C-alpha cells in the first residue's frame, strides 16, 4: 500500500477552531450576561518562540562569566495569554489606558484576578492540546 502525504499538506490539515469561554462574572454585557472571551490555538513554532523569549540567563555561583538558562514561567504565561486571546484585544490602546498599563502582557495581569488568569491559561493550554498533569496520571492508572 502506497503512502500518501496529501493528508499532511497545509490546505488539508483541519484547523483548530477558536473557543469562547465565560471567564469571569465581573465582565458583563448590557443584559447582565457574562462576556465571552475568545481564545485561539497557536502553532508549535509560535509556542517555541514564546518559550525562547521567556528564557533568562542566571549567573552560575562561583563560575565567573558562566550562565545557565531558566524559564520565566510567569512571563511565558503572560505572553501566551496575550498571544492567544482574540477577544478582548489586549493590544487595544483604550483598554490598556483604562487599566493604566502599556502592552498586552501587563494588561492581562491587570484585568484579571489570579484565579481568572489561571483559568485563562488552563483554557488556552487545553485548546492548544496540552493535557493536564492530573489527566495524565489518571490515564496512566487505567
């Protein structure tokens, strides 16, 4: 049986649909209904760039001029939230001004409570196909 690569062509790959989530009851429309946030999936290449941009060099104690790299998880999550949130648009100048911040990444942190931010990150990582650690443990037990 001959193998065909046509299923792997970009035009034949199924797209991951954006997802809408009611992230917080603090943001409501005119009717009092919780506003839906829209999130999108990114490619592995985009994710790798976010990770690379979130690395920082840490000096190695006792070894002058030598460094090790460490992932700044908080910075990575802020970048991921800013990149994957379609609505509201974290790049909107008026929205940033209303929270007294400049930039998409600081806006995500200023708008949301810690729990809401975590919920946003969880929703984004699930949409991007990452499996929660607890799910992996449960799956391994079965």
